[in-house]
C-alpha cells in the first residue's frame, strides 16, 4: 500500500480553546489509484493533506507513506519526503516569477536531484506548453500557469501526488481539461493521487471518493 492513514488526529489551539479538526481519520491509497476528498469548508481537508505531505505533524495516529512511518522521521527526513516521494499541487500556482517556464517546470526535479530533461520535455508537450517554455509566468493565462504547476510537481516523478483544489480558480471548462491532463499523466507515472475538490463533477472523474465530516471520514460517496 502506498499510503495508509490510521486514526489520524489533529487539534488546533484557538482563542475558544482546543478545536479537534481531525478525530480519527482512516484511509488508504495504492499506487496508481485516484481518490477525491470532499467535505464542507472547514472540515479539515487541507489539514489532512498537510499532515500527509509532512508539512505539519499530527497529534495522534499514524501516516505510513511508501513503507515509512512519518512519525519516525526528523525534519531532514520529512524534507526529503517532501522533495522526493510526495508532490503537492495547490490552488495557487506558486510559480517563480523570475524563472522562465522551462525552469519553473524543472525546479523541483532539480531540487530533488532527479532532473530528467526528456521527461520535462514530455510533460511540457503533453501539457501543451512547448511554445511557452521561454516565457515568464506573468505572460501565461491562469489555465496555462496551473498546467505549469502540475508539470513542475510531476517532474521529479513523485510516488504520491497531493492536490488541494488544483483547479479551484479556473473556469469550469478549463478546470475539466487541466484535470483530465493531470489524471492522464499521473496514470502514466503510476503515482497515487489524492485530490481535494468541492466539485462533484471533478470528483466523479476519480476512481474513489471519500467525504470528510465532523473530523472523520463519513464514508464513500456513491
Ligand atoms: N493553524 C490553524 N490554527 C487554528 N485553526 C486552524 C488552523 N488551520 C486551520 N484551522 C481551522 O481548522 C478547520 C479546518 O481547516 P482546513 O483548512 O483544514 O479545512 P478545509 O476543509 O480545507 O476548508 P476549505 O474547504 O475552506 O479549504 C477550520 O475551521 C480552520 O479555521
């Protein structure tokens, strides 16, 4: 199993006292599987993604990623997971304005020491970005920028792709197109994909679907 989350718990300290945002979340994801995570605003979807991505630490439970219990890692180990095993796509594109598109696509792969020029070229080609490679992010449309962000995430060939509303600020037609491309490329790399979305339509394009409510998985959605 690529990802096993068991009884995951997270509590935030707030002005009104402790707030249990995750109250025992269980999920599994295998390599090559796609899973949509839905839930109302504030239900803890982003928190769950951050914990799985090693960006924050849980208060209880276990996350085993590619055979490694994240709790056994120190900061350096978690940073290595973030660079190598996991790739994250956010709603905000977070491209580097001073770098050309080609270098934005290559950025994380270079950081991870896994730059592969031919694969970056393939990603650019499949994402329809070949004619944009010498431009800067500000010269691209939102849909194009999001395709760059996805290509950048896939460039180091992460085993697990976490996506937090990756098409949330694109119009519906562009969002569907970008998601279809992402699903194709994730399938090609054999990675697992866990994607947060508010859209029933986009969730319907994924193999599995879970709903988060009251800090727990409320079960698969038909
Ligand atoms: N660092 C923090 N400190 C305190 N409370 C937080 C913190 N981060 C998130 N929260 C609270 O935890 C709850 C869950 O937040 P989270 O962002 O995980 O939800 P979400 O399901 O991703 O929401 P949305 O769909 O609106 O993005 C919210 O009530 C939020 O206000």
